[in-house]
């Protein structure tokens, strides 16, 4: 057994069309999570502070940031507003 880096391991996994399809299906969720994290950190807010501003719980913010939630448009609007951002939806 050889030691592989994470990138090497992922490169091998992405050769499987089924795996590649499943990963691409998660792109949107992870893009939203990355943006929430980025804007929260730039605003110097904790998850709890963001949750309070968005009228939700810290657990919900954590799930959003971990890609473990399927947020409603209303939730995304509240989080966006709490971050001082606008939400933009683009269908491609």
C-alpha cells in the first residue's frame, strides 16, 4: 500500500463517472457554504452572532457551513441580510 496525498486520492476517485457525478451535484451546496463562511469571517462574526442576526440558531449556521443543510430561500435571505449581502440566483 502506498501513501497518497489527498489530491492524489481525489484524482483517482474522480476517474469514476458515478463519483464525479455525485461530487458535481454537491457543488452548489458547498459554494453556498464557502460563501457564508467567507463573509462571516470577513464580518468578524461568530456562528452564534450570525445566528442571532439571522433569527436562527448556531446549530443551523453550523449545518449551513458544513453543507449538511438544505436551506430554504427564506433562510438564505435571512443569512444574506445578516451578513449585509444580497442573494443572487442564477439558473444555467
